C-alpha cells in the first residue's frame, strides 16, 4: 500500500499570503493518480486538483498542483478567507489512500 | 446537475447494524464506481473501498473486511453501505463519492454530504 505523508501538519498564514503544501508518497506513482481535496468544517471534501496539476471544474486559478514521482505540491498563490481549511492529497495507484491532511489556519 | 444524496444520521447500540444509502442523480449511475470513505471524529479521511456499479462487484480496503458490505439497487440508482456488529469505534461520518475516470486520471469528483453514524449504549 502506498503511504502518503503530508507536511506540515498545520500552516499558519495570513490572507494574501502564499501557501505551499507538500505530499510525499512512499513509492513512485504516476502523476495521473494524484489528487487534492479541500475540506471545511462540517462539509464533505471537495475535489480541487486531479492528475497532479489539473484544476477541477470551478476551482479558482490561485490553486495549482505540481510534482511527480514521490513529491507533490499544492500551492495557493494568495490565500482568500474561504481558503482556510484542511487539505488532503490522495492517490489511486496501488489501491486508494489519503494523506493525513494539512490544516491551513489564520495566523 | 450531478448529486449524491445520503441518508440521515443514525444512532445505534453496540452490536446492532446500520445501512446507509447513497442515491445518485444527474448521470448514468452504472457508468461510475461508488467509493466509501470514513472520517472518525477529528480525524482524517480513510478509504473503505468501492463498488463497481456495472457488475456489483465490491472491493474492500484492508481495514474494512468482514463487518462491512457494499451493495446496489441500480433500479433506483442507489448504493448502500451496511455495517454489522457495530462498535463504538465505528462512530464516524461516512461519505459516498463518485470515481470519475478520464484520461488516465480517476479522482473522487462528486461527494455526498455524509452520514453520521453514532454507536453508543
């Protein structure tokens, strides 16, 4: 089973700042199989990025994904108030697994 | 518009069973697999497995064999999750999600709002 490790666990930033979230896989996986989700309290997760770098429908272009092999990154170029949430990476190479999540909180 | 509508919250005693439903609308139900994801209170997302909506064949994650059963009723575009012999540690929100495969990528693109299952005596 591929294990995804997200870092940092918590990111404290101010609106307008840039957020960089990391997702590291325990073994190499195809970029096609890496996705990112956003979850706000009391809500279901929402798909942000699929195929490591493609934005899902309706996702603002301040969200971008990159990476390959074992190292993937989600970047939020300028944080808006509604972006403070928990973010999960997910792979669907070997079975399906989620990372442990990164909480982006207001500093 | 594509939707997954889940059944309401459930309260059960330890040892009982529960069945959660997930009704799809806005697309051809049998064209996309349905996945189930668990989220315990204050914890992250845990993939439980998926069911092929075309064949009805389920696949369970390692931690979800034995007491967990995925099933379908394609006549009403609905997937089900049944949990038997409930334990306190089954207390969680259970999500269904559509697996949308295109161009080699298969993300979970549409999610139900979740069903809270509480197990308490």
